[in-house]
């Protein structure tokens, strides 16, 4: 058994405390060293980066130096070439200066000749010749050509004067007449230009209004044709000659072939009721090409019924341009085939029965069965003929209609 005294224990504790303090100081010193080492590494990295930048800058500078040296060589070569060209240009300049001196000398001589010619021209009467005419005659000609022409004309004048002493007087008189006609032509051309300007000004005022009016008519006309599954348009044919301006109507109709639908199995008496079925159960097959173009309305392309339909639709489009308390339509369905008559009648009923529209009076000796009617319509049947009773006022049309229906029903049941 070992016994430790308090003094020894106390000494050991003190020694331990000193060792621990030393250890702490050592650790602190070690951390400082590590921090300095990290800072040194960072500084080293920054130095490496700066070194790289400097190396890159040196490389770029070296490359620029090489390029500058190459450019210097090229520039020296260009300078030598330009110097040689400059010498050639100076030589040519001297040649041109010498040629210019020679031309100036020739110009002086030509001016002298021209002055003499001008003095001769001034002595010519203005009514016979003028400067513009002489310039025109001498255009694209050399002095030799002009001298040759003068010599030829002089010889010809000598021959003419010998054969006809009054030829020169007649020539001068005709020259004065030609000049007078030229002035008259200029005056007429100016009047023509003034009239054209006035026409354009007037046209600029009324043509837009005309186009607007025709556009409104075209909208109504096209809408009417769309309601019957057809196409139509109204335009203005314009020409340089205003007398040839006209309203063009173009249409495109569908061609319809009727097919009658009969009940299946057939009824024993369906032959007797065929006419009735024709007016009720009718299916149609329409042949129509969407690529077909609109055709101008005339007597060669459209049938009489199609022309009648187009005409009444055009008149109905015009009616929207003018207000009237009522309109009277007399026998428009005469000469129409049943299909066109039905289309026109349906369209008229639709337009006439609108709110706030003019009243229509349709006068006709006959109507197809099964037409469209409207509650706003009033049908007035005028009975007249040799079979009318003497007391026509007592004729009961409702009673006649009942008798007719009874006879039709009896015929269908037979």
C-alpha cells in the first residue's frame, strides 16, 4: 500500500495544471500556425492566378507584336506599290494636261467658228427657223456631217429656185403656218391638261360616293342570294371612256333536280296522290361547285327564270335606297319556273313582313300551291269571269274552299 501525502498530491495537481495550460497554449499556437498556413496557401493561389494572367497578357502581347510585324511588312509592300502607282498617275496627269492644252487651243478655234455661225443664225427670220429647231437638226452630228448637209441643201435650193422662183416664198409661208399650228397645238394641249385635272377633281368627289352606294346595293343583293343558297354581287364596270361605265351584275345559281319521296311499302292509291306528294314530300339533290366563278348576267349564260330572279333581287336591293309608303309588284312570277318562283316569293314574304318596312302589293293571276305565308300577310282573291253569279256580292269564297277540299278528299279515297 502506497500512501501519498497532501503535499505530493498538491504538487502533482499543480504540475498537471501547468501541463494542461501548456497543452492549451500549444493547441492555440498550432491553430495560429494552421491559419497562417491557410492564408499562405490562399496568397499562393492568388499569386498563381496573377501569374497566369500575366502569362496570358504576355502571350496576347506577343501575338499582337507578331501581327503588327506582319502588318508592317504588308504596309511597306503597299507603300511601295502605291508609290509606283503614284508615279504612273503623275505621268498620266502630265499627258492629260498636255491634251487639255491642245483641246483648249482647238476650243478657241471652234468658238470662233461658232460665233460666226451664231451671227449667221441670228440673221435668219424667227418665223422660219428657231434655235431649238437648229439644235434638234444638229443633234448627234459632227461638223463634217453638218457641212455636208449644208452643201446638199444649198445645191437643192439652187435647183428649186431655178425651176420655181416663188419656192422660197412658199416655203417661208408654210414655215410660218407650221409655227402657228405648233403654238395652237401647245394651247390645245394645255387646255386638255386643264380639262383632265378638272375631270379628276370632279371624279374624286362623286366616285367614292358612287362606290359607297353600289357597295350598299351589293350587300343587299348578295344577302338576298345567300338566302336562296346562291351567290351574287353588284359592281361598277369602269373604263377610260365614261360613256362605257355600267353596273355589272354577276350571279351563280345552284342547279336543283327534284326527287320525290314515296312511302314504303307503296300505298295502293299512291298514283292518285302523287300530285299531292309532289307538293309536300319533296327531296332535292343539289349539284353545285364551290369553285365555279360568278357569271355576268346576260341573255346567253342564264335562263329566263334566273334572269327574272336576278332582276327582282336587284330591284329589291335598290328599294332599300329609297323610302316609300308602299310598293306594287305586278306579275313578277310570270315566265318563272316553279323553283325560281318559290325562291322569289319566299324572299319577298320575308322582306315585306319585317318590322318598319314598306307595304307590298303583289298582283298575280296565279300562285303555286304550298308557298310560304306569314301572319302579317293579307290575301285578297278577286273573282271574275263568265261563270260568276249575277249577284257577285253573295259569293262565299270560304264555302267554295270547303267544297274544293271535299272534292279533293273524295278523289283521293276513290
